[in-house]
C-alpha cells in the first residue's frame, strides 16, 4: 500500500515534458540538432551560427507549439514540409535519418518497452506490439508519429539550413536570406489557423449557466457516496467484457447512456472537471502537464468542508497537481497486475481509519493496459474483468461493515481510449462517451437515460446527494432524474 514518494511526484511532472506533444517537439528538435553536430561543439562559431539559426526557426517552434494537429489534422502537416523542401535545399538526409531513428527509439523502445517494463512490469518484448500503437495513435502526445514526424523534420530542416547560412562567419550580411522564412512563417501560421478554424470540430458544446439550486432538498439525500472511476475504460469494450457485477449494478440502478467527457480528455483535466463541475478554461487544468499547480476554483471537497463533511480522492500522483491535499496518492510504479488490488486495499484502509462521507477511488489498471498494450486486444478486456471482481469485493466489504445502507455508488470512467500509446485526449473514436451509472437506495432502478450529459454533472450531483453547497463555479446539471422522489420512497415503505 505504497504512497507516491516525493521523487515520484516530481518525476511524474518531468515525464510529462516528454509525454505531452507540445513540450516534446522543441525538446526533441534541440536534442537531435545538438547531437548531430556534437563534433563541432568546441568551435565557437558553431554556437553563434546555431544560435542565429535557432532565432530564425523560433517562429516555427512557436506555431507548432501553439497548434496541436491531432486526429485528421495531422494529415495536413506534410504539405508545409514539402513546401520547405522546395523553398530551401533539402538539407542533410543523415540528420533526418538520425531524427527518425531517435524518435522511434524513444517512443517504441525507451517509452514503450524500457519505461513500461520498469514502471508497470510489461514484457521486454513490448516493442513488438508497441510500434503499431505509435504509428496509429492520434492524440497530441509525443507518441503520435504522424504528427511528430512532419513537425520535427520541418523544424530541423529550417534550423539546419540557416545554421549553414550563418556558419562560419555568424555574419549579418544575410538579411536577404530572411525574407523567405518570414513569409513562410506567416503562411504557416495562416494555414494552421484556417485549418483549426474549419476542421477542429470535435470539442463538445459547453453549458454556460451556473448550476441551478432551486428545488434542492434541505438535507442530504443520503449519508455517503462512493465514486469508483475506472480510468480509461472505453465504453464499447466494457460492453464486450465479462463484468457481471458492474452490469448488475447498472441494471439495478440508473444508467446514463450518453455521458460525455470533457476536452481535452486527459486524466487530470477530466478529474478536475468532474470534481469542480466546470470546464478547463475555468478550473485552469488544461493538460496532464500542469504548469501552475492547483485548480483555480472550488471543488466538491471544499463544498463538503463547508458543512463539516469530508471527502477523499484516492488516485495517482498527477492528481495532486490539481487537487492538492484532498488527494491520497497511490504509487503508479508497480506491476500493473497489482496496481488495482493495491488501490482497493488502500480504499478499505481509508474507510476504516477516516470513514469519509465521500470517497473517490481511481482504478488505473485498465488505462495503463490500454496505453501499454492497446485497447483492441484481449489484455484490455481482462483488466476490465479484474476491475469488476475488485469492485465487487470492495462493495461486499463495505456492506459487511454496514457502510452501504445509505450510500450511493457512482461508477464511471474519466474518458475512453483510442487505440495507441498515450491514446486519449482529442476525442477520437472510443474516447468521448464513457460508461456511467448510479446505484443505491436513493437511486431509481432499471432506468436508462438516453439524453446527452457531461461528466461536469458529477460535482453538483455529489453536492446534492450529500447536502453540501455546490462548488462556486459548477456549471453541471444535477442528475436528479436518477433519484427517487419522496413519493417513490413512501410507496416503498408503506
Ligand atoms: Zn484517465
């Protein structure tokens, strides 16, 4: 039952620099260029020419940092590369081969094999599967080969070209050479802007009004809520899995058949939205790479404190970046077959020792298997089936302690997963709608709600169930259709 160590918390943040596509591209290009020219480092004019060449390339770094090219957008990145090859000389084939070689070494071997082996115990042969995931992955992580390749090749081509222009003199008599990159940069910015304005259509519509509290009950609907988030559980894969306990809960509770995640569908972003009731633009967590620690708005944990109640969020170290001391962290450095068992044991201990009114537990095995082995293989289904057994055991354990009598269970995923390394964020197939159902004495039985809802409804629904104020920026609607009315309850007792 290991907690995440301070080292792990920092290491997880550093890893994100290489994991998220935005910071990866410039770091990778810088590393490749310097490595390629390692023999010239002792020559002072190398540094001045490389520095001036980098200055000319800077606008291109900025454009490719600002604009992600996920999903179908990445197909449009090859055109600027071809244009650059026509405008400038083709440069150095050996530089491009080095870049491609290092990229696939980094993603397929270092990340997909070495890193996963050390962290979650995947086999040393994982590269035999992983290269396919790297080629397919559509999200803007560093593991998206189809986005990263045309990006870093263009940046290297331009930098290397202007390096040769400036070398060895570092002279400024090169002003005529600067017109072409200036025009090219303006065109690339326009091109990216127009593409995003017209083709970037997968961001879900956002509710704007704040959560309406009229008609809320005066007191708590029930005593406790247990939320179990099966991280990265893709909806149709859950349907295919043999998960009898979860499917029984769903059948005996209320299901939301069209529960939509938020954009971008990265774990820390989703959790922040789920427990504040609002969108990334407002809570401030826009990717797993959290530059400024802490959400900017109230969370359900703050709401509970206002009425003297407690909530705990049991999850991976990344969540501390967003929700700080409300998180009970678990280490993510553990064999993936042991991770969820470890989390469930820790959840029991929290219930024993702290008995919070709200417990949120994040199971990570399914997501980690999706990332490291792909979601369209049997291992992924097996992990869902294991989660089913573990949740059954946990609920029985709570039941035996009398903790389920007046408790609502909420089971969901934070996002689904597309196929491939780092495979979620931009709402590719399989990411957008997540399994979501409620169960308990206050929840209607056998109801299936088809209307579209958003995961931001979780925070206000928890506030409603536990008799707490809504978090101040909550915009979600309460999932009250799922709850029994007083009349339903009286009918039952009479
Ligand atoms: Zn997640």
